[in-house]
C-alpha cells in the first residue's frame, strides 16, 4: 500500500491481500510446507450439521483444505472456495469492522505469527456472510494458528452458522483465553444483567472447567456454581453450554 493511502470504507479481498503482505509478508514466517491427512474421525468431529472447517496458509493466501460440509452450510463447492471468496462474502456493513479486528489481531500477535513463540492464538469472531444463494446468515468463525513440524504456520478455521442464536447484527470478537479476568467489564445485556461472579463462571466454563474445579478456583460451593450456571442460561435465553458460550462471546461477555 502506498504511504498515506487509507483503506476504503468497505475493504475488499484486495485490502486483505495487502494487509497480509504488509504483515506476514514482511515477517520471517516461512510458507507452509507440510501435508495434511484428514481422518474420518476429524470429519466426524468438525464437518457436520451447521459447521465446516478449512485449513489455510494466510501468508501465501492458499486454502490448503476446505471440508465438504461448506456446501451444506453456505452453499459453495469446497474446491471453488478460495481466499477472495472467503472475504468477499462478508456483509458490506460488516467489512470494515471485520477488517479492523483482523488488523489489530495481526499486529498484536505478530510474535507468534512470525514463529517466535509457541503460544497458540485463538480468535473468535461473528459476523454476517452471504450464502451462495445471495442471502445473508450469521456465522461464527474460530481461527487457531499452529506451527507445523515440517515448517511454516497454518490456520485452522472452524465456521458455524449461528443464525439460530438471536444476537443481533453487531460484529463481535474475542481472543479466547487471552484476556485476564481483571480486565473483564460487567456487561449489561438486554434483560437481566450478567453479574461479575456470573461472568467469572462463564470465563471458566469457556476454559473447559467443571463445576467442581470452578468452585475450587472461586472458593465457593459446587451447589452455588450450578445455581449460577442455571441463572446464566436463563439470563442469556439459551438451553445449553455451547449456545451460552456463543452468546457470551458474541455479546462481549468473554
């Protein structure tokens, strides 16, 4: 990009290409050189119902693998889904926000992306995306970056259709596991407010803690933890932990 030239109000696929060139392209990160063998067990876990996944090398803008269930979720053929389409399907009103979040994360996590750290990065984001029929749906996108033993870094991206979760149209994101509890604000939601204690419990649930372990961490009884969990489901209008965590991440609770 030329000095002083700003990104347009609605960044396109070329804006992303320039961003990756200016960040990953100038880092010592090596292109991905490994190979993938996708097992039936992996497909059973990640390629079903309202979800598909892809494996990509963002530094070279290559899709290394796109799972078949993309056709069920978004209507596109796996072998036709490339980087341009990945960014072009973002809703026009969401593009600037998604781009700014991507730029911020790249700048913040450049040490890991460059291969200078073994700390894994997990970014959760939700926004509206176009299906192949032109209609928009809300998706959640979880990106985790991994160093490959054969060389280079690859990104594992899991994408879910979350249109069944009523969470508005705002673009939201979270660096999962990367925000200390002391930095979490109390978030007022529509309806009853999520308390500080409930927010701490949501955080620990997102880390995979059991009620017993949460009770130990917070020095309260397991019965109290389970009571809080029931109240959280009621306040968020969800019926299970997965949807509760999606709602919480979407609304900035975690």
